[in-house]
């Protein structure tokens, strides 16, 4: 049986998420993403990179190699991949099957100038998929779909916050419709985190999506 659970009631309430080191990359660039752990974008100590695995998918839908290593100051890990053609790259980090908790973190990385596109389902556990992706500004909306095992997670709760939020916890709570869809209107600048949870037969699945650089 699958149940959505409140963020504050989830085990230790932690998640992993991805943030790009730059908001703009060019074709052929080495792309670096921070792999962070904590609660509602408040960073906390995380397990070592040996527990994480990553995958990147290029605009043509092919997987490309990634490397994950400990950051210079040990406060986070770094995921690196080499970009190719211009377009939207989908990057995900997972902790592997864990002791009662599976974590998924995703970000879309545009390579090139004025790149827009759509998110793509990867069918890797729990995922939040943006229907369109580009440059967002406060007052504009993003449409998201929550999927679990490739199927819509009807009624799933989605929590949202941004990295410049001075208050602790999530600033918004949303609920997906029967098709797993939810619309969110950005009301502040910054990197925005969306998080959802599913409990399936005693295992917590926690997924995040970051939309960087709302400005």
C-alpha cells in the first residue's frame, strides 16, 4: 500500500537535492552540480559519496557518464559530467536502496543560450517532472507531475521552498490532482526546491526537484 506522508513526520525529515554551480553552461563545458543534504534547503551533514549514484541523460535521451566525489570543504559532494549538444540535460542522484529510505534528487541543466524544453520521466522510483522548463520569474507558473514507478501519484503532497527563505521549513504545501499534476506560481527569487514523499510497504521514498535561478 502506498501512502503520502507529511514532511515533518517523515523519519528524520531529510532529503538530498542538487544545485548547479553556475546558471549557464555552454556546449562542451564540464558541468558541476552540488549534491546537498538537509531539510527544506537547510544544509546538514550528509553520508559519503560512496552511497550515492548518479545518472545524466542528454537531449537525445542517452545516458552519459557522471562522477560523484567529495567537495573541497567536505560540506557537500560534487557531481560532474561533460556536456555535448545544446539542450536540456536531466540529472538525477540516488542513494541506492537504503535501510527503509530511498532518496532521489533531480535537476534539469540547460546547455546553450535561451534553451527551453520539457522535463522527461526517467521511471526511476519517485520523481517530480516539470512539464516545461526555461527561465522563470516571480509571478510565473511551473507545471509539475509526480510519478511513482512511472505512474501518476494521485493526491501526492508536494512541499516547496527556496534557498533565500529566512524561515525554517517549507513555505508552501501543494496537493497533486488525480493525474499527479500540480501547478505552482513562483513568489520569490532564488533556487526553488520541490519535495514529495511516498511510503510503499514500509519504505520511505523521498524525491526532490530543484528549479534554479528564478529571477
